[in-house]
């Protein structure tokens, strides 16, 4: 009896095809570096810039195309480029839009690595930046010159959660048609407000030009994937970004795209649950005597609350507290260490609640009305009573100590 030993050729050229007539709730996971062309004519006619065909894994697969379409729909845009992290989506926008001699304006409370990219990388390429106060649209005109080619918006501000004067800022920038407006929309997730519909009035163009989203956070929802998106609704702008995307060689894997696709159907449910729980916890936190300030855009005392009210229907899952100055950094760290359900770690949007202590004095170039030692909480999907009990017991250890 001899059994035919399969050769490596047989093992590679197996007769696999997706079964016709098969349908499922979730799209298939296609993984490809190589994409196979039918013949040389198809290869020579390849066109990667639009979605009429598949050319190479970096330029997309059926799985990433579906994710791109869904994200464009979520954000109210038309086109999407996917990047391997939220931060690489931010740097992609900078690299696509800025040249030596240009200047970019960044809110002083932006996601820190966005500011670092400008200070370190962009500066080295002769691209300058200025940080601006996102609550003071009246101060913005003085910063704008003919070199200003891009302005970043971010709502709410990173860590301190001030809500920017989005409409006021747009009213200023839209006076200058050569300035592109990019929003870091990670907190709003396409659900708290509609980035492309923000209406500055006065007959000015509506919305931002670019919405960037760290899919790592709410869309994935699992605390287990890194990915970012750049959504536009202008074909020429998308192509500009897509060409830079191609030259940088940015791509995402099929399994990661699937993980985000899997999160999207429950995104709104989860976002609302994070939002509800966070509002309840914020209400509990403002009763406590340990804090000088509770920062959450839906609280009337939180900076930019009026701007939040003007544009938003939800408030996300983040809340920060500034400790009363009688508490030392060591005491605050002990409080964070005493938390049991809240784990210590970066990022947010996943099922588990997280706490991170920050020292504000290192973070703001322009200074801030919010001073002192802060802890940011990302509220997960645990029962609210359990989270409050956890905060309560950790605060008890603070006063005992
Ligand atoms: C997390 C985050 C990013 C970066 O996302 P990564 O996927 O971690 O690189 C960008 N902007 C904001 C506002 C974020 O919270």
C-alpha cells in the first residue's frame, strides 16, 4: 500500500473557493498580501486607487473595504483610510497635508502624542506648529497666517475633558479656504455629535474636512485591537491621503479588521451604556469632599459645558477628578492602588474600568485653569453600584491613611 505523498505544490494549490450561495451575519475574514490576478491583462489594468478591483493586500481586501464603508457611514463621511493605530491615523493626516514651511494648529489639550509628533517629527521637517486654547475661539485669528494649512480639533480635550468651542473655532477657520480642518473624533465615536454636520452658520461650509478615530477605543470595544481611521467626504482629499497612505505602506490585518467589524453592531449600545454609567458616577463624584473639581462635559461646572450642550447628544465614558490640594501625590497613588475593579492602564472603550493618575503641570504649554493632581477614570461595562462601591472603599483608605 502506498499513499501518495502530497507535494508542497499540492498543498498550496488546493481547490478552495468561497462556497456560492453562502451567507452569514458577519462578513468573511480575507487575509492577503498577494492578490491573484486572472491573467496578465487584468494585472496590467490594475487600479488600486479606487475600489473597482483588488491589487495587493496593502491596498485592501473585501474585509477592509467593508470596514471602511461602515466607518464612513458611522461618521457621516464618504471615504475611509485605515491605519494600524489611532496615532498613525493622526500622523498620516499630518504627513499627507503638510509640507516644509507650513504650520499646523493643535489644541493645547490634544491627545499628547499628537502634540509630540508635531514637536519632534514635523519640526524636524521644517513644519511648525502652535498650540491654541480650544475654549477661546476669539484668540484664534491672531494665530492664523498664510502658512497655516491644517488645524486639529479634539472634543473633548484629552484627560481634562474641556469641551471646545467647535462652532466658534469653525467660524474662524472657515474664513480661510486654504486651511483644512481635522477632528480627532475618538471620544465622540461618531455618536455624540456629527462631525461633518457641525454648522458654524453665516453661510459657511458645514463640518470638518477630516474625522480621525482611534478604533482601538469604542469601535473595537474589546481592549484588544489597535487601529485608526481617517474619514473624509471629498474624493480629492481622500486620494491625497490615500497616496500618502500607500507610500508609507500602512495596512491593517484581516483578523484585526474583523475584530473591529465585530464591535460595530454593538457600538451604539455600548456607547450609551458607558455614557449612562459615567453620568451616574460623575454625579456621585461631585458629592465627595476629596475633589476640587470633577471634569465631565455634561456637568454644568465642567469647562466648555455650554459648547457640549450646543453640539452633543451624548457624553462618552470618561470622567476625571482633580484632587483637593491637601492630598499628596503619594496619597493619590495609594487611592489608585486601592481600587480593585478599576485597573491601572491606558486607553479606554473596553469592558473594564480603568484609572490613570496625571500630573497636569507637565501637560499644557499654555497653562490651564485646571491645576493639581488628576485621576482619569474610563468607565467600563461593570455594574455601576459595584464601581461606586469600589471608588468608595478606595477613598475610605485615602482618609484613613
Ligand atoms: C487613544 C487615542 C488615540 C490613539 O489611538 P491608538 O490606537 O492608541 O494609537 C488618539 N486620539 C485619542 C483622543 C485617543 O484617545
